[in-house]
């Protein structure tokens, strides 16, 4: 079982803001990275480190963290943002990598 | 830029060994970086399998450690995954990726396109 827990699904109206959360004890010590995965495609990194976006990722994606919870916020969601989103960080020992359970984002 | 491509058999029989190769282009493995394998069973989430440094140092998911071997071939600019004694539960899309990490962070980027491996007789 994953040590990083995400809500299974969230929905957002077109142009509105949605926050996706990732909870786990290791997040008190380690940053989360976030991945977007569309059907049939490989995951794509959207946020890494404290709040960094790789080249080509729109600035409507942002990351934050508080306590044992990391968050990915999409400000002004677009139809193309509909996808599964996964967080990733270390396990509670800090020695290994784990992924969150994943959140399906639906844009209405 | 770095690009990765997985290759290997798409069908493996139960109890046999799954073998996959990740070919790296646009970068020399011997220059550095950590390299990793991640898998995703159909309709399920992502699972980190293990990582390897260009020097050969390896780190494996504890839940798979007894069955996993990751190796690197710098002469071919490839790294490989072997998973022994497979069962239907090992059916998944297998991805290779570059692993970045520091004291307080890690991420995987870029990823290969993935290859589906089915375990069935």
C-alpha cells in the first residue's frame, strides 16, 4: 500500500481553480513532485522541488506544502488538464521512492 | 535532450524472468545521472521498482528486492531490468526514467514511452 494518499477523483469547472492534495508523513521532511498522465501516455513531470515547473509546463500549475500535505493547484483549469495526477516523494524512512495513489481530474 | 526507449518481450510466462532494456539517447550514461524503472499495472497507479547510478550502485523497492536486478551497460548506453519468478501480478506497463534527487527532493524526468508486459501462459 502507498504511503502517499490522494483523493481518488476531483472535478473542476472550466476556468476555475482546483487543488489536488497528497498526504503522508514523509512530506514533513521531503518535497513532492507531481506528474500528469493522460490515457495511454507516459507520465509527465509538472512540478518538482519547492515549486518548480519544467520547461513547457504552463504557469497555471503550482505546488505548495504544509505539514504532512503537499498540494498541486491548477489555476484556471483547461480542458487539456483533464488527466490523472500522481505525487511522488520518499517513503517514511527516506531511503526509497513512493508514488501517491493518484487523482483523476475531470474538467466540466 | 535525453530520450529513453524501453524494449523487450511483451509476453512472459509465469515463473520465468522478465527482461527489459532502456536505451538512452542524447546523453552518455557514463557521464552520470541516476536511472530508474517504474511500473503501472493496467488501470492502477505507479510503483517505483528501483534505480541505478552509472557506476552500478543500485536501490530497489523493498517489496520487490528479492526478485529485481537492475544493471547498466555503458558501452551500449543502456540500462536493464530483470524481474524473476513473475506472476500475473507483474503484468504492467514498465517505464524507464531519469532520476533526479537531492537531500530533500526527488523527481523522475524524462520518461520513456513505456512498454506493456503481460504475464500469461
